[in-house]
């Protein structure tokens, strides 16, 4: 067998000298084409380690025009203050090119603003890759990507993280006859109701948690790529890793096998009804709404039929700043952790979820009385939240109690306050 | 009565005041997984039941584990609890 070049030895010696890995695994990596979808908390470490390990081609795909924000920096470690505002996939591509100039790094682009992986482009995007990494942050992308990988027979290394929890698994059969790896849809045939889906943006995430999972995704990708030449290495197929940072527990659970009636990955195309033959022909919006259509309607603004109080109205942040004084009561309905981080002076914190408690509503009434010195009957109650959605729900709810003379919510919330009134107020 | 350990993860622990592991004594008439789920809803979860259930079963997006195995491998709602079993309900994560 031919000996590796000098630079190959110098760059990759520490993994090549590993008995289980060796020169042959390094060759596998150098020939591999890898697609990383999502350039966030998972995608950064995954792409960094894969470039460092010496994969031949590394393609990065994120939403076109999705730029690095300061609130990303605690976990998206390929970025720094100097690239805030730069397109994410571009910034990540630049970082990994510097890390390993021998790796052919490309950024794939949907050419459409705000669009990353989607039904229209997914199959085309994943075609010809040896492995795809799901580092995305939403339900739709996860189904689209898995369906595309199932149809194109590309293994999918899927990671997810939120709060202090992480999950990892390898989905989609490579097409080998005895490979019973399920696809994402085999394990999750029905999409979760929308109100049960959290995001790092609203629920928060401890920085190193996606770091752990993204790093593990790189390991799984290396194992998938190297196959038998990485002696003894077994990709996490038909298993799922559950990581809990709170007690530093790593649990591995056994997953079901591929479902022979799965509409995405079953090989028996004739017996399965509604089979997905083309990702771009499948209606993902309808699937995600599913039976949960009722739930999302409930979450959307709706006027209660038996509204007792007057209908709430809205006000611009700038206008509120002009009319408010020390007798004004502003109720901030964000979760308490958000309130502790930043709030407007004099605001009272009653989280939206607490508004179903009669006691908390009475607290608001008392505070209203105190500030207006008995003029509560003619005073206005103002409501604010982060971006102006929850404040609408809260205003409606408080209006319906019939206990308040007038309830007004602040359009665009604290984000608008920062834009229109006080640019030093943190936007997060 | 059969004593089992219940585990809630992936954020579902919020439904039990943040408690991730709970030892419970399940009445004999609730020894199947199908009945256990209803029993959990009625005795352990005091609010936001729709975060846990949908149409008499766990909602989509929750993985159910019986001693670290996907419950699909154990007969799902038909599984009969054994003393010492560990039953987990893990919400699937989507963030990145
Ligand atoms: Zn499938």
C-alpha cells in the first residue's frame, strides 16, 4: 500500500497511530463528502472537528441570510465578536478553512433569503453525500432532512439540544440489505403539537450542552464514514443517547427497528399507502399541523366569545414612554428569569402562566390601587413582554376578568422599546 | 400494588414540579402501560395535561422507555409492569 504524504502524516498522525483507526480510516475520511445542515450550536463543533479530522469535502448549509448575533456566542464557538452580523454559514466556512486548508469547504446556498433546508431543495442537497449531519433547530427541517436522506439512502447523524438536555442518534439505512436502522419518521410518525416544541431562543440553553452533542455528532459521522476500517467502532444506530447535564448522565436507549410500513424509508413501495416518493411533493405544512390544527388555532389570537371587560387595545413603545409616569402600572409577563435579567424600572413581573391564578390577578389589582391612589377605576393597565405576542394574550386574559378599567399592551414589547426608546436596553 | 420508578426528561419534568425521578406504587388494576399513563395523568400531573397526553395516549413527540428500551419493542400499551421496572417519558428535543 502507498504511504501517506508527509503533510498527511504530520497533520493526522495522532489519530492515524490509533490501532483501531489507522491509515485506512484516514483514507476513508479524505475521500468522504459530508454535509452539515445548521451552523449553530451543534453545527459549529461538528464542522470544526470534521474539518480537523480531515474529511475530503465539507459542505455547510444554513438559512440564507441568517447572521451571527451576540446571543449566539456563548455556544456557537466558531464565531467571535468580530463576525457578529456576518452570514453564519459563511463565517463557519471561513473558520474551518483556516483550521484545515486541505479540507474542501463549501457553503451550500438555497439562494432564497431566510431559507435553508426545505422540501423543495432537500433531496438535491443531500444527494451524493456519504453522511449528513442534522444540526438544525426546528421540527420541519428534521422531517424534511430525514425524508430526503431516507429516499437518497444517506445516513443521517441527528443531534438536538435545549436547556440542559441533549439527544443523539444515527438514522436512515444506507440501503444495505440487513440494515434495519429506522428513519426519524419511523420513530416519530406523528409530529409533536406545536405548543410542545421549545426553542433555544425562548427556553434557553446552557452553552456546552450543544457543544457536547455536536462533538458527538462528529464522532458518529467519522464512524459512519470509516465503517469497518475503524475497527470495533459502532455508530449509534437503533439507539438513542440521552444526555442530562444536571447529573452528567449519559443514557443509551434501544430504539425500534425500521418500520416496514414507513412512508419515507420502507423499501416495499407498493404496499405502503401515501408513500413519499419525492420530498418536494410532500405537504409538510399539513403534516406538521396534523391533528394539532386545533391546538395552533387555540394559540393564535382569538376573541373570547364571552368577553366581560372592554377589548384590550395596543400602543407603540414610543408612545408609552411619553405617557407613563410613576403612577402607571406596567406588568411584564415574561418568565421570571427573563425579568431578572432585564426589565423597565417600576415594572411588576407576573408571568403569563401565572395569570390563571386569581391570587396573582388580585396582586395586580392591589398594585393598581396603590399606584393610582384609589383612582384604579379610571386608570389604564399596561402589559409588556419580549416581542409583543404574549402581552396580547395576557391583555386579553386580564380584560376578560372584567376587573380592570382599561388594558393596553405594548406593541413589539421590549424589543421595540430598545429600538424606539432606549437603545441601551438589551435585545436578546 | 407494584413499585416502579418513573423518569421524566427532555423538559417533561416540569409537569412534576421539576422532579425527574419518582418512585411510585401503582395499583394492581393499573399494571398495564395503557392504564399507567392514565393513572399518571390523574394522580401525578396537576396541570397542562395536553403536554403529556393526547386522545388517551402519550402525545406525539414523547418517547416512552421501558427499562431503557423503546416501548415499541415491549408491546407499548399492553406491557404489564414488573416490580422494579423503570419507565421513562422523554420529550424529543428539536433545538440546536
Ligand atoms: Zn422510516
